């Protein structure tokens, strides 16, 4: 149930599109619009080509009649209806109105476009984007001769645009006489305006200066575009007004500014070459040369009423000017002879009576015809009143629409006027503000100029005053020079006498005092003892304060390089007394309590812990240990556990803090070792990221300050110590200096956890971050029903291949955050696996970044246990210790079936 507006193109039935042909053949009813244009074939051939029957031709009064249009739309609401249009469906406004009516009635409307004269006009060589507004040229009558089309033509021409002129078509038109006689079924023969008539009307319309075109303006005539007999001719309006270009349809183009390519193209169609040029296939490459055409040939005219031009009557014989003034007397002579013969006849009276009777009969017939005419006139008046009433109704509707449009337009104008007023007010305000700013600026400039002028005047007056005073003072001094010199002389003499008297008095007093002091030995001894005691007190206070400060720093405080320590400081006792009390109450425990490692690694670390504890008990020499491996594998955790197990204090340093200290780094390192030697329990000194300042001196470019700090470190660690144990941690131990490696007694490698370790770690953190908060019920965290925790943890462990212990711990936090971010607080398996996927992708990206960084620094970083670095089989990798930096400590899960010890692998690496 669709109304299809199908374009048929410009030629014949073969120009319809494949889509349009399918629509036509599938439609229940097909209409052909036949008044805006004509097709090159008749309806019978169209039905034969389209294989449809019953195509109904509609004319203007059919399409523009509301009742007939409603019938078509009613048919389209129940079945598919095709409305065929020559050219493109929207080439005429009536078709747009039909689509609007269909939309208002809720009938679906689909348009199938085709070529029309609006785009096919490009065949003459003129560029389509250079065309201006299209105009229509109507037929002129004796009483109606519109010239409005000239305004648009001249407007386009002034802008350099081409103008396409569509020529009028009269199909099924009723003449005024037939309309007056009530002959509504009698139509005039079809008329199609030719290029010659259009050219004549344009020449006659150019009667004013503003509607003038150049006399020699080149124009283009197009006939039967898209048909085999297509014709294109160029020439002036005067030349085209004398050309007969054959059957319709005709179009006229008045070019504007011509591009050189357009001009070259139009030169092929000049009427001076061939007034009739129907075959243009040679120009577009279909033939090698133009056909031979007789310029004087005249195309055949179509028959009347068959969609072509009406047949032309034979031209009347031409008369000379004198023949119009001649009188033919032969008729009068014949009438006189007939009257004479009638008088001589014996039946003259009967003939006269008969003539009278015939005249009476003719008069009666004339009266009857007059009555018929009067009845027809009355009928015409009735019809005219009906038409007038219909026109009034339409006029009222149009006036209503016009009033609505006018009201809308006035409203738009009022709004625009208000907006313009606002803009104008804003501009006026801005202008006033600008003027005020300019005025203030001018006033400020004038004020500054006034102040500067006043200051100049004051300066000049002050200079003149000073000059006058100086001149007066100089004149007075010159006049009183003798008095002045005498006064100065007297003052100098008095001052000299005063100084001499003062010296004499001081010398006498000091001499008397020294004589008295030297003559009394008790005073001499007391003075010497007092000076000695003062010197001793100052020296003792200075050095005692220094010694006391170092003692307090060593016993109570901590060095600046130490980030974390288990030794109690005065600050800890004041700020956190509860934690300080807990440290006092902490008892030594197992080094691997709460930490589960692979059996081989656990055994080795337990040996180190037992040896360290026994060394402390027996006051032996501690051994230095290096722990290396990827980040987050438990190196720092084990160092703390080792210190607690052995009953030692621990202190954590980071290698990155030494380089920024510059020259102070050496002093800071000595303070750390001095502080370590003061520990009564023994100190486990853990240096994290030790490769930051313990680099090779031979191959690395390090600063002199860092080199001095390294030398100080080597000096303090050259011998075994019973006061402190050195534990180094690094991700790249190959960067260590050879002297640093020489001071290491144990090397332990921590690797990425294997499959079993990952599964147990996942279970641990799933229980810690998900199950326990969900069971407490205090947090916004719930688990989805029917969740198989065991199978889910196994899947996560297999998916999390290559992740370190710290990354797995972060996964637990991510699951908890996902539940908090959800709407209902329920954690599902999909959410868990989605976080795992994200963690694996992020880990892979981090590995890529790390690899690129290592390549730029010419370093090698490879951990054989990580499947992301080497294609080793999971069963052959070494399980590693896992570290989780939790808020209350850390835990690890061991794995079994390990075949190779980490120490054996690490021993194969070159130093």
C-alpha cells in the first residue's frame, strides 16, 4: 500500500530504471501524468514495453482536482499505485503537492528518481553548477503578455549565470469561446512552444534598459533531449527566431559567463554550421565523424492531437500593396443582370413571395438559435457563478493560508526586529563603553600631563631656589671669609687641647692601675686562673654538645637515609606510644611464619634464617645476602621476617635517596653505619633498589659524588661485621660493581609464581578481599548465587599467567571495587573475569614498556620463570616467593613439584 512517484526519463520507455520498472509491474493501478511534459512514445507502446494494461493518462484538471486526487490516494491506501512522470517526479510543483497530500493522509509515498531536463541540459556543454534560477516562458495572448521572466534572465546574466528557459505546453486546454458556450468537453489542439516563438517573445520583451540583453548574445536551443532525434543549435535570438527545429519538446538556454571549454563545446552547435543537428553521437565518441545532414531539410511535423505540433495551414498568396486598393466590379454587374432577368420573368411575383417566406423561415430559425444561445448563456452564467463560488472558496482558503504565513512572517520579523534591537543596544552599549574608556583614558592622559608639567615647574622652581640660595650663601661666605677662618682655627685649637688632656689623664690612670696590679701577686694569680677557666668552659661546652648530639642521634634518633626501622626513636615514643609498646612486647618468631614458598626455596631461606639467629646468639660474624628477581616477589617481606625471627632490628634504605644528596651522600652513609654499630640486638640493614648507586665503576658513567658514596659503602662493608647484616635487593643485579659482588655471601633469586602458586594465591586473596567482607555483612558487597569458588579460582589462576604476587593481590582489590561500583553491590563471575582480562592486558603493556626501556639503556632483563619472557613449559618453571604489601602483613602460598633451585639458575648468570 504505497504511492510510487516514478520518473520515466526524457526519451521513451527504455529510459525507466530497473527499480521503477519493477514497481510499475507490481502496482495494481498505474497513472501517467501528461501535461507537464510528453514522452516520445504513445500509451499503447508504453503498456507493451512495461507489460502492464490499463495505464490511465491524467491531465492538469485531473491532478489539481481535490476529489480526483483523493480517489488516487484512497486507492494507494489499499494497494500499490504508480504515478508515472516524464523526467523526474519533483520537476513540477504539482507532484510535490501530491506527495504532501499523501503524507497528510498517512499514505506511504516513495519516489524513484530519473533524469530530467534540469540535469540533462548539461549535454550542450554548459557546466551545471553555473546555472542560475530556472524560468518558464508562457504563451502570450492578445490581452495577456507577461514579461516577468525577463527579470530573472537579466538577473542571472548580470551574475554570469546561465538561464534554463522551460517553454510552455498547452494540452487539453478549453478556449474562452467554448468555455462561454458551455462546451467543457471541447479541447483545443495541443500546442507546444517552439524555440522560435520563445525567441520572438524575448526580443519583444526587451523594451526597457534594465531588461536588455546584448544584441549578439549567444543562445542555445535544445529539442527532444534524450531522444534519438535530439537537436542542439546555438545562435543569437534573432537567428533562432527564424529556425524551425522540428517537433517538441523545445528548451532554450541563455548562457552567462562562458568558460573556454564551454565556448569550445558550443562552437560545434552553431547554426551557421548546421541549423538542424539531430545526431550528436559523434561528439560523445559513438561515431568517428558527424553525419551528413542537409541544412535545408525540414523535419516532419507530428499529427494534430497526437502530442505534437498542430499542422500548419498553407501560406496565403502574397499580395502587393496596390492590390489592397483595387475594386472588383464583376459581382455588381452579375447582380444587375440577374435583377433584369427576374423582371422580365413571368414568375417574378411568386419568386418574390418565395423569397419572403424563406426570409421569414430564416428569421424563425434565427430566433430559435437566439433562444438556444440565451439558454446557453444562462447555463454559462450558472457555471460561471459556480466557478466563481469555487474560486472564492479557494481564494478564501488561500487568503487564510496567506494570512497565516503573513502572521508567521510578521512574528518572525518582530522577533528578528527584537533581536536586531538587542544587538543594536549591545553595540550602543559597547560603543558607549568604548567612548567612556577613551574619555577616561584621555582624562588620565591629561591628568598625567598636568602632573608632569607641575612636577617640571616645581623642579625648575626648586632648582632656581637652590641656585639662589647657593649664590647668596657663596656671596655671604666670601664676605665673611676672615671670620669663618678665625672660627675654624679656634675650634681646632680647642679640640687638640681636649684630646691631649684626655690622653694624659688615661695614661696616668692606666699607669697607676698597672703599677698597683703588678705590685700585688695575689691579683695576678687570680686573673690567670679566671682566664684559664673561661677558655676551658667554652671548649668543653662546644665539644660536649657535639658528642651529646651524636649520642642522641645514634641512640634515640635515626639517620636521614633510613626510611623504616624497628628500632624505637624518641619521635616514635611521643607520637605512637601504643605501637612502641607493641614493639617491646613482640617476641621472635619463625622466619617463614605466614610465608609459604616452594620447598626448595623455603628450605634454603630457612637455613639462612637459622644461621642468622644462631650467629646473633653466639656473637658471630653475619653473612651478607643478595635477593634479586622481578618486582613484587617478596624480597622486602622476607628481610623483615628474617630480622624478627633472629631477634635483630631492621632498617630499610632505598638506593635512589643517595644520588640526590650529592656530596652529603658520603657523610650520610657513614652515619648509617655508625648508627648500625650502636644496635645492641644487631641490625639487619636492607637496601632496596641497591643498583641505583652500587653500579659498575668501569662501564657505567656515574658522577664523582656517587662514586665517592660507592667507595664509602665499600669501605664500611669491607670486613665481616658482628653488628649488622647487609641484605641487598635488586631487579637488575648485573649492574652491580665487582667489589659489591665480592662482599656478598648468599645470592637468592625470587621468581614469578607458577600455576599452583597462582591458584593458591588467588584463593587466599579471594578469601581476604571478597569472602570475608561478604560474610561480615557490614560492607556493600555480596556474591552472586550458585558461584563455584574453587572452579572460578582455578580459571583465574590459569588466566593470570605471568602475574606477580603483588598484581594478584591487586586483583582482589579490583574485585572488591567492582562490587562497590555496581548498582546492587553483587559481584558476579563475569565481573571477576573482566577484571582478570584487564589485569593481563595491563601486565602485557607494562612488559612491552619495560622491554623498550631496557633496549634504550643497553640492558638485559630476563626471568626464565615468566612465560611472558620465554616460551618455557609451566611445569619446568621455578615457583617463587610471593609478596603482598597488605595493611597487616603479608602471606604467600607455596607450590610443589619444583625441580630446579633458584640459586642454581642465578649462579649461571654472568656477573
